[in-house]
C-alpha cells in the first residue's frame, strides 16, 4: 500500500502546514454553509484531501451522496472515450454530440439532483485548469442557474488558467508549499511507525535531504521516504528526485542558451499545459537546474524578478514568456 494513502489525513485538523485554510474550512463546515471555492496551490499541498475532509465534516456519512467529483484533466485528455467507459457517465453520454455538449449536459444533470439531507451539494472540479475556455463559459452559466442548491469547488495548480467570470465568483484559498520544518516533522512521525522491525535505519540527515528535495510537496516527500525504505538506502535520492518536468525544464534552458527562443518557450509552456504546473512551479524547476548546472548571478536575478511579477500578475504564460526572453538575451 502506498504510504500517501496510508497516511492521508482523515480530518481537516490533520492537514499539515495549511492552518489558515483549515481554520476557514472548519468554520464553514461548523456553520453548515459555504461559498463557491477556488483551491489553488502546488501539487502535494493538500487540496484534494481538504475537499474530501471538508465534505465529510459538512455532510457526515452522506458526504459521498452530496458530493460530485469531476476529474477534468482525465475528461478533457481522454474525451468521449472516458464518457463511454465511465459508469458515472455512460447512461448520460450522447454519442452524436460533441464533448462540450456532453460535458454541459452531464453537469446540468448532476447539478439538478437534489442534495440529500442538506441545503446544497458540492460540485468539485479537480485540476480545473484543464477546462477549456468554452467549457468554462458553459460552466459559468450553470453556476448561475444552480447556485441555490450547489456549491462549486475548483482545485488547480494554475489559477490564471481560470477565466475571471468563474474565479471572481469563488472564495480563493491558497495552499502554500509545505515548509521544510513541517515536512521533516511529518516524515519523522512516519519513520517512527515504519522503522519498527525494518533493517534500514533512516537518519535525521536523510529526512532533511528528502524534505529539501521535495520542495514543499508532502506527497512527493512521503513517496520518496517509502522508496528509500524499500531500497534500504537514501544514497539514490538524486535519482529518485529526477522527474519528467525537470527534464523538460533542462531542455528549455538548453534551447534558450542556444538562442532558440521559440523552442524554449514551447518547452516551458508545455510544463504548464501538459504537466499542469503553475508559473511559480515552473520557476522552481528552472531554479533547481540553474543552481546545479549554471550558477549564473544574472539568471538568479531574472528568476527573482519573475517570481515577484508572478505574485502580482494574472497571466502566468506572459510572465514565463518574458522570463524566457530575458534568459535568451542573457546567454547571447
């Protein structure tokens, strides 16, 4: 069994490193009401777990009957194939209609169902940044029509991909990267439970190294700890930490260094479109590579400036493209 499932928080209060968000969700559940919600933040910070725990707190044992969860990334990547095979949608799927028409029809059908023993039900959209603009426009009208009996909840790693007509209707909740101190504390708790009878002794230095490599991603940190236990060593952490996103970011920097601005931008935008990273997560990938391979002071300055702009910008793509242009000019 994956440790991420074994140690998944069962209550809102068990979610680590997101105290303000947890406090607000606990308050909403206690009052029995909630606005539309937009949960944004990097991977592995507790967004999906928070929604599940919130629904359980709000509805008790009937939480599944009152909560409809849509995996939008799967839906818009697999298209009609998913609608034909998923038992939740097969009875609603209209083969002669387009994906968007089917999407709107299915949402209306689920939204029109009355909640069970509650004033409203939750309509949850995981990875909402995968929704096309046309789908979001249709969803906005459904939100207006069914807001009295439904609360719409969106989770995303890229809030700038959500149109203002939807994001302005939601209370934004930001899930920050989990701090190293919290990661280390949680990993040590897991180590104490798992180390009994194990031949491998995971040292504090190993825990700190895992927390550093995880970069605020609790899920990634726990998976790496499990991999280290199964391998019986932490010596291969550098290999475990390699990822597809790191490879793409490396390729982008190499292209920019060679003067291929269009190719570099295409690779960086792929991180946001294909891998669902936010602008700041893209910066994090570039920062790791820059520190390891380039260690260029001007590159560090460019990353810092881009990070500052992303904190006040609405479009991650524009800022990442501007960063790519600056990096290309720096290497020229």
